[in-house]
């Protein structure tokens, strides 16, 4: 498996499949991230395409491991904020996430996971915006703390604090709503 940075470099060298690989790898997750800002899946898809277009249209200075993903998310975040400012739409909703079972055998397991995920996303909606975004970038988008800091325009230590406080707040919200942990 080639790194994102290598795929980007290959695209710049004329290999279209490299761009397709990156879009396939990040397109859906990036659309969900953008949708968190816009609460409009169609607009989110358009901005996802625009984010990739901006990166692919002109060579960008992308450095080491994880830099492409961070740059992509930062581009998408900036596009979303500009779009949101124009539309005055609320922030991060996870309502559009789909947790359909893959087969009938997994239906019961998926139903349990779906309910747990629904509780989690409902609790995430109650968090402060910065906590929610930091948790999303680190845990759902799987960015490093350094890359999440780059996306949010903060220092890495600030992201560490936001994630810690976000997790504490999320735990309190879930406990208030009667959520129980499997290991208790």
C-alpha cells in the first residue's frame, strides 16, 4: 500500500489512478465530516469534490506521513466554514450516518451496535463544538493529534486538552442518560 503522499506525487506526475485511489480512500469520510458542518449531504458531497479539486488543480506543498490527509481535511474545513458562513447553518450532526446491517446473520449484533452508536452520536451533539470536532478528527477521521491541530488551526497541546475534556464531557453525558459500560 502506497502512502497518501506518494499517491499525490504520482497524480501530479500524471497518474490518474493515484487520484482515484485518494478519492476512494477519503471521499466518504470527508463527506461525512463536511456534512457535520452543513447538515446537507448533497452540499457536503459537492464540497468534498471541491476540496479534492483544489488540491489536485494546483500542486500543494505536502510533507511527511499524514500530511496529505491533514491538508485535505483542513481544505474541507475551510470550505465548509465559508459555506456555513454564507448559509448560517448549524454545526456537526451525525444524523446522516447509516448503520445498515450487512447481512441477516449480523442483524441482531448490528442492531445493538446501531443503538449504541445512536446514543453516542446523540451525546456528541450535546458537546461544545470544539470538543466535538476534536473528537471527530482524532477518533472518527483517525487523524493524529498534530494533524488535527493543523486542521483546527490550534497547537497540538490544545488538541490534547480538547480531546481529554471532550471525553470527560461525553462520559458525563452518557452516564446521565443511563449508558452502561460493558466492562462494569
